[in-house]
């Protein structure tokens, strides 16, 4: 049972938009920045979004992040087959004094 | 080019010990917090431990407290994870990652630890 809650899977057609939610508590998402990571099959995770909504250099603006209260959302527009991957949210938890990840969401581009 | 290269993985018996290393290049290693993140086979990511740039602040997930020790040698641009009293549930790919506040912008390729008799 992960501290942060994500849907196990989402799917959408190529070219469409999808959102992935990440739900937490005041001790984690509510008071800390959220990051999002993409993990393609067989590879190391890759930072997509940090500080709730910032994109590292090289990440296309098809990827966006937002946060409201104790929830965060990753949005992906113009879906491509290459976006098929597992997506994870992560942040710090002040009560645990530890980092926490969501359980991950598998994106299928139909 | 930034590179993080983990080593030290392998097969170990329950109760055994292992030391992982993460060699950094292409970055000013001493100015960054570093982290260990693991992924059990077919499972999600789990944050394990982090260490600040000068080793002042160190944190662990509850399941490894008292068994794992994170350390770093800034002169050698290296991060370490000493793992003792290993359990079957510690079986995972272990990644080192650079950054603070979950801004993990560079990751190694991972090293597999298998704890089995």
C-alpha cells in the first residue's frame, strides 16, 4: 500500500489527452513539491516534472503538472505510442521524514 | 555528460551483507544531495535513503533503518549503500539518483540485488 495513491492504469488513443492523479495528505503533497517520473520498459526512471509543474530541459510541453491541496495531476497531450510507460509521482513526507512514491500508473496508448 | 554508474549488486543469502557503490562523473558531485531508490521485480519505485551534499542530513525508509547505511565520499565522487541483515524483501534493482526535494534529474542504470538461499 503506497502512501501516495495513483490509478493502476489509464489508456487513451493516439493524439488524445490523458491525466494521471496522485492523491496524498497534508504531510506530503499538501506541504511539499511533487515530482513525476516516466519509466519506459526496462529502463531507469526519468524526471518529467518537478516542483509541481516545472519541466526539465528537453521534456516537451505535452507534459504538464499541477497541484491542488493534497492532490497532484500529470497531464499528457498529443499522446504518442512512445508515451506508453509507467508513471510515478513522488514527494517528501514530513511526518515520516522520508520520501514517498505513488504505486505507479501504467499508460496504454491504444 | 552526466553519468551515474552503480555496482556491487549480486546474489546474497538472507542475513548477509552487500555494499553498493554509485560512481558519478560529469557533475560537481559534492554540491548535490544523492539518493537510493529501489524497485522490486514487477513492482513500483520505493525511495530508500538520501544524503545531503556534506552528509549532514541522512534519511531512511522505515524498513531499512538499522540495517542500511548510506554514505558518500566527495573526494571520490562516490555514493555508497552498506546493506546488512538482508532479507528476501530487499530483492530489487537499486538505483542511485541525484537531487534534493525529489528533483531526481539523473539516475543510474541500476544494479540488481537478489536475496535468496
